[in-house]
């Protein structure tokens, strides 16, 4: 019988969630939903030394914002809880003990200092030390010591860890859904710690026990976990859970824009883009890292960006809704090689979603920005401004740059345009245009446009030259949407003021 698809996202709350992690969660989610399965959130906080306050809440808020819903897990509930590993602490010991009983694991009593000394001895001979099948016999553990010695140490509460005992000369085969068969010789692997002296399991033990107890069918995670996978496969064997072992899929890395190496927070700082979904303030250093949400990205755009970083649809289509992605997502189309982050493409995606966004919604956000700058405008006015400049923007924060002239008179005038276009008779011609505009009672885009154009034509003037100077008077530069849209929105009085000021100012100070 086919197993029900159950996948999990299992972050460690060690800081803000990197977008690579968001992509891992997204692929898990798409896969689960495509197959009518469950998507779980499990918090892997077995390494208490790396715990960062606020990180768990951050993770939950980030997925809330993205609209990626968990069916089960931390903060949601479900039949397989608790879903935070520190809350599951008491249940792991019995599994570690089971492995000791079946000789798949052993107690290791070496103190950190003792291990350090051994490491140094190895270094002297230019060798790397590894606790493994070749070295364990010479170290202080329940395999090298007698039963009595071991029992005495245990009775005296000597600190110990429990290590996995890799068998010698065994070929371990991983069947990865993305990479195919990956083989590894057990002699190269170190006897990883499963259970620590602080009474906590390590990631490896807790992860396998939980995946088993939570009936996880597929493990979809980052490529950085591939080296741990032989141990995981062996743990399933050791526990006798091979029949229900999840299928593995290791996702390609998210690479720096230049392509060499993993995308890091530093790349974001260096190149000016967020690597976290939400803004994050480090609780200790108080350093703030930017987030996609605060930068003005839409959750839909972030999903689209991430979906296509490492997966392709096999078609030309680039804009997908979450439902469409669920429909067409397949693990087969995930690539093996790393995916380069492309900032321009990321902005392009946001631009597409920005254009689809209703103007009143953008205007509401824009009003907040205006207020911060000290301007009070009506929603109607802001909406009109948005409709005129939206096309040139990808983020609400960019609107001000494209539309400040609706709220501020020009303080300076572009010298390049003056040099090229401002002629001796320009002030007179602009004065005539001001008179014409003044005489129009129905001050609409059509009437003003027609009046100015017919004046230019009738007097056989240079259209480009006059229009450029008129724009210069109103905007101060050569940019902006249709000039008649601008003058109608600022109104007749303001338009005439600006033309008169330009006539009085330009050319007078040189
Ligand atoms: N806790 C691991 C992490 O932080 C999970 C790895 C896995 O999915 O097995 O990425």
C-alpha cells in the first residue's frame, strides 16, 4: 500500500530563517499538497548552545506572511506532538539505550581534553583525527574497556556520550530522488555522537526518531545534509525501521549571484538585497538585517522567485500562483546543480506582481510613506498618482522617487535640458501657454493637451523643444508620466505658478 505523503520542515531556531530554508519549506509544501499529504513544522532545538530567543516565533511569522500553511506542528498542534524537540527530550534516551543493547552504539567516556590531546597527536603527524572504526579501540569507550570497567564508570556517573558504531567495510547506499544513487564506504565515516552528556540527543538521533514516530514519508532538505545521510540510513537499519524509511531528496544549494559558493547574509549586505523573509534584529548585537517583507516584496513574488531557484516547470511560463505551482511541481524537475540568486530577476518578479496589485491597495501603503514625509493627501489623489507611475516601479518605496513632483515644486532645474532646449523665446512661449491654460475652464487632460498642441502647431514651433521646457517648468527634470496628466492632477493654479516661477528663474542667474 502507498504510504500517505507526510513531509516536514525542521528548522533549528538559531537565528532568522535564511531564504534557502524558506525554499526548502516551499518545496516540501508543494510536494505535500500535490499529493494530498501533510506538511509539518518541527522545531529542532537539541543544540541548546545555539538557541536564539525569538527565532521560533520568527519562523512561524515568516510562513504566515508567505501564506504557506502547515497542517501540523509547533504552534498548530496535531496527533504526533510535541513538535519541539526540547519538549520531547525524555523520549530519546530509550532509543539510544536500544542501540547500545543491540551493539549499534557504545558509551564513550573520553573527556574533551583527552580528545583534544589525541587530536593534537594526530596533527603532529599531519593526520586528521576521527573517532571511527580505526581509532575507537584505542580510546576510552565501552568497546575498548571491559564490561566491569564500563559499569564502574557508569555507576560513578562519569560523563559520557553515546556514539554510533559504524560497521567496518560496509558500502552504504542512498537512493536520492534528485541525485540518484549515492554510495559511501563506512570506513570513511566517523562514529557520530547520538546522545550528549547533557542528556540531550544530537540532531541525528532526534531527527531519525522523530521522522519515524511522525510517520514522515519523504525527507526533502538542503544538500548540506547529504554527508549526514549515510548515518541516517544506517540508523534506520539499526532500529529495524528500514521498511518505513523515508525517501530522501537533497536540494541544490542557493548560490551567490556570482555563482561561487553558498548565498550568505554577507552577500545580501554587500549587494543590497535581503536574504531573510522578514526583517530581523539580532537580540544580542542589535544588528538589523533587512527582510523581503519590509523591502516591499509581495509574498507571492517571493514564492515565485524561490520556486524557480532550483526547479523549473519545463515551460516558458514564469509567473505562477501557489495553486499552479502545487499542480505542476515534481521532484524530477529539481536540478542537481546549485541555483544562482539573481537580484534583477527577483525585482522583475516583484514588478509583475506590483502591476497586478489594485491601485487603491498600493495607494493605502503610499499614503503611509507620504505621511512620514509630512504630506497629507487624499486616497483618491494618491490612487491617481499611483496609477500614473506604477508602471515604472517594482516596490511601493519607489513611488516617491517617481512622483515627488506631485507634492513638491521644483527647487532646481536640470541644467542639461536647459542647455539643450531653453531658447531665447522660451519664456515668452511658456507665458503664452500659461495664458491659454488659464483660459480653459474645463481643465482636463484632453482639453489642455489639445490646446497646447494646437498652439504649438499654429505657431509652427518645435514640438519637442516646447514640450521639454514645459515639463522642465512643472517637474524640474525630464522625467515623469504624461505631462497633461500631471498638470491636471496638480491643478490649474499650481501649474500656472510653476510655469511663472520657471520663467522668472531659468536663465536669470547665469
Ligand atoms: N534541523 C535541520 C536544519 O536545521 C534539519 C535538517 C533535516 O531536514 O533533516 O536544517
